[in-house]
């Protein structure tokens, strides 16, 4: 009984503070103001800030400023689902005064709108066709440039975007911002400024969804793996980073019996011959 009470207390502490915050006056952060000023002056800007710090606010305010000048903007994301979400969000933000369109592999809605939301691949394809003339180009999740399979899409989008357009690149996880900004300046032949925020406004907590106890903290107050998690994983422990589980996971390996023989349909029988389906 005491164990369950202890688990409940640790879970309540872990989940404390989650919910709708109390209303208060919004104050623009210095890094947000700096980035917006850069963009309205036509300066390419790479914003590196933690999740929840208000990167989208920078994009929204920069778009508002350019829309008032009769110019167009495009907001690109790496995922169709995220593009759909931004489409709904920006319809509420900019409509009905300004038109909002959507371009993904599945949906095409008013592609000539004042504000266009698209997947990065679709925007790159527009550039291939000599289209995609926007005053402001926003590349969300620009750290995808390091992805082995899809990174070339972001590289080509940056290279092919006309120098007359202003680039806003957003990321929460780029570690080599200076190197990327220097490369952007080289390929685009114009200045690229870095705006960085290191303080995390939203605390990051690691939890574990236990099949018996529900959501519990991954580690205790001393940083050690929670006993319930440790017991679940057998002799496994967290590595030096405190974020990965290493070692043997308890229990028999799925798909094998205690003798180590495979015991699944389409596997092998005791004589080593493969079973048919």
C-alpha cells in the first residue's frame, strides 16, 4: 500500500504544472523582437530556440508585416499533418482579410493565396519549375537538413530560393548554427543572422508509461532510474546521458521458446526445417 502511495506522489509531482496557464499580459521576448526586425529589413535569419519558446510568433509577426505591404509568404513544414495543422491555425490568424492556401502531396487549396502552407518537398518542386515567388520563405524544422534521406530537400530549397526572398529558418535542435549560417551566406550571397535563445521556458521532463502503474517519472530525484522502470527492464540501466536504456531487458526474447528455438509461424521446427504457412 505504501509503495502505491509513493508512486502516486511521484506521479503527482511529475505531472504538476501541466494544464492551461493563468492569463497574463503577453510580453515580446528580446530574441523574438530581434528576429522580427531582421526579417522586416530583408535579412535572412536562423532562429534556434527551445520548443515552446515562441518561434511561431516570429513567423506570424513577420508575415503580418509583409502582408500589410501587399507581399506574399510561404510557411513550409516537413510533415503533411503539420502543414494541415498550420493551415487551420493561419486561417484563423489571417483570414478573412488575407487568403490562406495549402499545398501538400494530398491537398491543393488556393495555391496562389497571400499565405501558403506547404510541405518542404512541394516548395522545392515549385522552385524546380521556376515558381514559388514569395517575399518571405519560412522553413520550419530546418534541422532536417542533416537528415541522410531528406536533407537534400532543405539544401536545395535554400539554394534555389531567390535572393530577393527573405529566409526565416526555425529549429529547436541545431547545434552548429554558425556553420550553417556561414554556408547559407555563401550559397545565397547575402547576410544570414543567427538569433539564439538557450533558456527553456517550458521544463522538459522524462516519463515512462508503465503497463501497471501508468505514467511515472523515468528517474528519481537523484537522477537514478526509477525502481519500477528498472524492475520492468530487468538489469537494464540508463547510459551516461540519462536518456537511453542500456543492458539486458528482462524476460524471454519474443518469438523463441526457453530452448532458444524459434516458435513462430513461418519459422523452423525442431529438426531445423522451415515450416510452411
